[in-house]
């Protein structure tokens, strides 16, 4: 009898301390993010989440986010899905890029700061302190999504390609960013998270905050991810 009561208490404790097992979510790892000048992300696991087929069935845009933050492991998965290195020999990424120029950089707007994703180091490097999520879009939900990703293109990546007209550069960079975003949409669908790709943002204010030259950089796309 005593054994049964100990067993019941243990089961109750386990049920209360583990995260709700949303499909695809990994209840075993949920490290709280510690904000600082640099956040070293844990290596993304080589297996996890739903199958790619299941994720495709679940992929859908969401615009109703709770205030619950992403864990360090989820942040790692999101950043890596967007534009992480998956071939270390030549630093090629999880997303394709026209001419393999990789002109798009991923910025993560988090409750504790704005970070640039350093893909080879798989780390987040702080570029601005404070919560600037509201700046990443025109819709109110962007202020409470756990992470707003902003994809910024650098025209300089095309410097050696004078034959490509400026408008086509803009188009190709947008296509690159769409690949980044869709990778995250599928990661989110496969890991019990919500997401939405976003095409509108106050570009000049974003570039000013990030300290980027508008003659060289431009807003390509954004995405919100959370619960
Ligand atoms: C390039 C692009 C830009 C988008 N921009 C926005 C946006 O600014 N705001 C938004 O709420 N949804 C945006 N969406 C999401 C679409 O509205 C959404 O994909 C569409 O309604 C279809 O719904 P589904 O994604 O659930 O299939 C965008 C999607 C794409 C591909």
C-alpha cells in the first residue's frame, strides 16, 4: 500500500514538472535562455520532431502566440533550420542560396535582446539590448511571439556579379529568405511550435536599429515563431 502511494506521488510529480507533450515537442530538454552578449546554442540533435511528411501535413500559418518563450534547444533548432551549417567542409547551409552566395543574415528578436545568428559558430551575437520584437512587423502579434526572425540581405554578396540587375538581386535574395523561412515553418510544425512567414516590416527603422547601411542592406522577409 505504502509502495503504491509512493508510486502515485512520483507519477504526479513527473506529470507536473514535465512540459505538456505537444506533438513533436521534446519534453526532455527545456533549458531556459540566459541572455548575454553571446548565446552559445547547443548542437541541434541529428534526429527529432515529427517526420518531414507529418510536418508538411501540419504546416500552417499561426498568428496567435502566447508569451511562453522558446527554450535554448528550440532556439537552437529554429536558428539552425533557418540557415544553419549542415556541411561543415564548406559552411553550406540548411537552406539553398542562388549562386551559393548566401547574402541573407538571420536576426533573432527575442524578449531579452536582438541577436545576429553566427551560423559557423552556431551562436547568437547580440546587436541590440532590450525587447524590440514590436519593430519587426506591422501586426500586433509580433510583439508577443517568442521569437521574430528578420532576414536581411546584403547586396555586397553580389558585388562580383555586375551582370545581375539590382532588381533581380532583390528577387533572388527574397527567394533565399523564403527558403530560410520555410525551413523554420517546417521545423516549427515538426516540433510543436507555431509560426508565420511575414513580408512586411518597417525596413528603415529595422536597419537603423541593426546599424546597417540602407544603401547596402535591405529587408528580405520575416517570420514569427512561438507557442
Ligand atoms: C512571402 C510571404 C509573405 C507573407 N506575409 C505575411 C504577413 O506580412 N503577415 C501575415 O500575417 N501573414 C503573412 N504571410 C502568410 C500568408 O498570409 C499565409 O501563408 C496564407 O494566408 C496561407 O495560409 P497558410 O500559410 O496557413 O497556408 C506571408 C506568406 C508569405 C509566403
